[in-house]
C-alpha cells in the first residue's frame, strides 16, 4: 500500500503563504489584537502551533503525532475566542477543508464559538473589500478554497457521525467545544469518522467522569493543561479572592483556578477532623449585631422538627422535638421564642423555615401568630447559579466558609446535649458535582438506597438559620470588628500563600516551556503590519489567479 496515502498534509492554497498559523490570522482579522489593545497569551500561541503540527492519518497506529487533542483550561481563559475560533477559521484557508464544531449547548455555540468565528470572517471581508467568506447560520464558507465550517448542537449520537474528507488529502477537523458537557455517546459516534485528522476537545474541567475526562487520561491523546496563573487577563486579585473565599481544596478552586477534575460524588462540606480542629481553637469571642437568626426544619412525622436559634455569631439554643401535628409544632416554636424574648418581626429578626413540602402548615401557623417567616426550599435554585445547582448546597457552603474562618460559635457538647448528633450530621452532609456545580445530596434518594439513613434535620436547621444573611458581608463585619485578632487574620491569609506555593511548584505553571515561554507573558509578533506582509501579497492578483486558476475572479482590495 502506498505509504504516502497516510501522510495527509493539507493542500495549501495561496492563503497559507500569507497566514502561517492562527496567531497571524488573528493579528490580521482582530483589530484589538492588531492594535495592541489585547495580546495573545503564550499558552494560546502554543496551542495554535500545536494545532498546526504535521497532519497524519489516524489509521497509522505508530504515528508520532497524535490526532486526538485535548485542551483543559481554567474558566474564563479565552478558550472559545482565542483558540477554538481562530483555529477553526484557519481551516478555511486550506483547500477543500471541512471543520465540524459541536457542543451540547446551542446557546454556547451561537453566543460564543459561532459569534467569534463570524467576527473574524466579517473583519476579514472588510479588510479584503468584498464578501469572500460567506456567513450563514451555523455555516461559514470560503468560495476561493471550497472550505466550510459547520456548527451544530446535539445530544443525539447519530448526528455526530457520517463526516468524511471531501477529497483525498483534504483536512477534516472535528472540534468539541465545552467538551465536558458532551455525552460520551457523541464521542463514540464521532470516533467512526476514521479519516478525521483532528479530534480537538476543548473545555474547562468538570466531574471526573465522562468522555472528556476519559480522553484527558488516555495515553492516545495529547492533552494541554492551562491554569489561571497562565492567563494575564485573570488578575492575581481574582485568583486570591477565589482561594480565600472557597478554600484551596474546594472543587470550585480546583476546577476554576487549577483546571483539575473533581470527583463526581462523595464530597463532604466539612470533614470531622476539620470540625474538631476548628472547635478546639474557638474562644468566646462574641460578635453581636443585634439580629436573631432562627432556623426551623419541619418533619411532620417520623423525623425530628428542629428549632435553631442564633444571636449574632453565637448559637443560643438547638431544640429538636417530635410532633406530627403542624399546629402543635407552631405553638411549640412560638413558646420557645417567647421564653427568650425574641421579637416576632422587624429588621432584627431573620426567621427562616426549611419548607420542602411538609412545612406549609407550620409556616401558616406561625404567620397567624404574627411572625415574619421566610420560606427556604433547599432544592430550589441557588442565588449564585454559576457555582451551585441548588440553594441547599449554597447554604451549606456559605456556612462552611464562615465556620472555617473561626467566625461562628456553635454550641459545644457540654453546652447542649443535642449538638453532638448535629455535628455528626454536618460532617457527613455530602454533595456532588453536577455539570460543574455543587448539588446537595437528595435525602429521599439516599434514604431509598439505605433504609437506616437518618435525615440530617439538625444540620439543616442550623444552615437554614443563615438563609437571610449575606455571608460575605457578615464575615467582613466580624473581622473588621476586632473580634478576630490580628494573628488569626494572618492565619487566614496562609491558605492563599499555601496555594501559590503548592501549585506553582507543580506542572501547572508552564505547559509551554517547550517553546521557551514563561507563564505570565504574552505573544506579539515582532513585525505585524498589514501593509508590509499581508496586503502586499494579496495585491498580487495575477499570482493569485495563476495559482488558483480563478481567471474570472476580480478582487478589490483596501489600502
């Protein structure tokens, strides 16, 4: 068999003599980059060069250059705009090329990937003085080379197969944007496209499961990892704020900053050892902002009703009791609050009731008694929808952040006999990652698997008490009040310092050392003026006609 059949180097049109790689194309088509307002990061430049390496047929099993490529990058690193879009757009300048881009989200495809590619096409047409590249909905084509970019969003495996080279030695590129969200069946179907020279998967990391995770851990794939430290536009302040807010070991920090995958289930908000460590170092430093925070978890049956009362940062009482009658439950709560002189309404009362369907009668009874009760449904949408899949996960994570900073003073075992079981419930309350977001475990689902599972009612009442509190503002008020001493403030900063020390020593700092690049620098060509290289070559119309055989084409070029 002819060996040359397997060495598939794309047929070059005259355009490849002008644009050597996607970086040069960006400097021609993107006015912000050409003017110097924005720059191409070193890792983006490296990725452009990696995309341009010698193309080789995937059937050549001993191929040195792998056709399966992965880019695993931190959030907001510029993957779609400065990597996927220019690389895909560059394929238009090869002869008879086909580039297929897919994503699980139509909105992601239209508002980001397709939008950026169309931007490049419009700027290119504007510089050329006429519409050489035709732009349609999810289809961009270049008539002079016969090449196309086709975009589609799908969760149907059948739509991902059936793509083939248009001619021998013509490139076929398959790009999977936001690859972590694409179902594994799509990758299986796409693998049937045996003549594709590039399977390019691009995404921020998510759960440690699925097709993108498997590909990133495959010895047959070439994977690049890019952390937030390698993106000049992501400030050190942003990175430090994320680490300080969510913690060095948080799934968010690991994914957003360090581009690491996270386990898909089994996360614990606060470990037992960490709880004991924090509680052992607590002293009676009370911060009283005058606000009573009341949390109620309703059971209306076999599980416990729980009333949790806080004043400022100090827990006053934790009261579990069993009562099937909702009106009797409301009367018991009313009596407990009246005994402690707690007001029924006003700005000094934050009264939250965990109502997941069984607490409506209790809430109505409390409203009749004049209490201003706010409903809290843990399976409802979170306030921060970017990080949390439901409100319950958000409440537990907010509680963890305050607890980790030694701000809260929960009742000890000596102060309250009910606190030990509450501690056990908190340190066993788990969550999982769902499409990159924290999702609180479903109690009903867990109980169906384990009949002996006990509902964490005491833990739920505790975090519900903080439902109406802005945890970030509360942390700031406590720290600035002087309750936390300066040496403890310094201890809070050590987390950030440890993060930088640990991760900058690892492989994350420079995936691009092979090019002699540093992590915190950007790429700009030494000479990049449009008239000196690009337009002068393009103005040679006779050369263009001779090489392409397009005698009927007339180009009007802008100076």
